C-alpha cells in the first residue's frame, strides 16, 4: 500500500524538478539571445564571436551556407560592420519567439529558439526604415558548462509589411471623398473612394491606401507614404519625397 502511495508522489516530484530546470534553461536562452542581438545591432563583433561554437553552421535561404566560426565572423564583419554609413537593426516580432528545451535522460543539453524578426536599415543622412521580415531558428548547445549557438537557420525572407509598424486608423467616407480626384506631377494620378477603400492609380499601377490619419496614408508592401493637402499630393519613400502632384 505504501508503494502505491509513494510512486505517484515521486513521479510528481520529478516533474516539478524538471519543470523548474526547463524554465531556468528557457530564461537563460532568452537572455543569451537578447544579448547576442544587442551585440549584432551595435556591431560588437567580439561579443558576437563569443556566442558561437567553433563548428557553427549558418544556413541562409538567400545567401547560402557557411561553416565554422571564423568564416561566419568574416561574413558579419564584411557585410554588416564594414561601413559606418550603413547598419542593420534587428527586432523580434512580438509574440513569435519561443524556446524549446532539448534533453537526454531528462537532462538539458540544448535548446532551440525560433520565431520571426524584422530588420531596419540605417544609412547615413537618411531616416531609418523597415526592410525585411524573416523566420529564424537557432540551436544552442551546452558544452563544457557554456551555452553557445551551434546551428542557425534564417529563412522565408520577404519585404516587411508596413502595417507591422503603422497603425491603421478609421476615417469617414467624407474624408475619403475629400481626397478623391486627379493629380498631376511627373505621373498622372487618380484617387477614388471605392466603397470605403481609397485607391490610387498611377498610370496603370494601382495602390490600396490605408489611413494612419485623415491626411496620411500608406501601403502594406512598401515603405511609401501618401500625404494629402488641399492642393497637392506628396509621396514619400523611406521618408524622402519622391513625387509631388498638384490637384487638378
């Protein structure tokens, strides 16, 4: 009778201990991942270098594969940190990043952290703008008491939707009707209210405009901003004016 009572208690106790150990590993990997990306964003190549195993493997769906810590660091130094006039800044997509603990005989030996992240481009003299969206998965291994990145996957790269950083605001039909009309700049532009959706046609190319305020609109697939005033339409890309069209 005693054995039947003690067995469930022992099993429950083991689960509690393992659950706490797993939680500690997750917390540690989240912290190490955060520190790595801080180093990445600031081009701290020394701190980045210390995060990898000697035999690290990196697989990129656009740039190919690289093998070994020295090779990977040469790529980072050349493509990311070789010029003070160009920098990338990475941010995780909120709510997408998770850690999965790897165990053998209930003892953690590794962890996978995966999710989505976006990259911003910083160029000297220009406003920072969002560029790409991608998925990532990184395998961290515990070796000689130290956690380091051993395998990295970077994939499903695409332009970052602008509605990830811009909030769409509701506007009235009267506001949409106010902007409808024809405009002339280097392009012939027509804007119309199509059942509550503001559409812009520039010589055959159509854009669906999403309001961020009564007079400022954006599209989801490019960093374009459309600013309406009573007499003209101004179009900006990455914050710089690329078109000014007078209302006809």
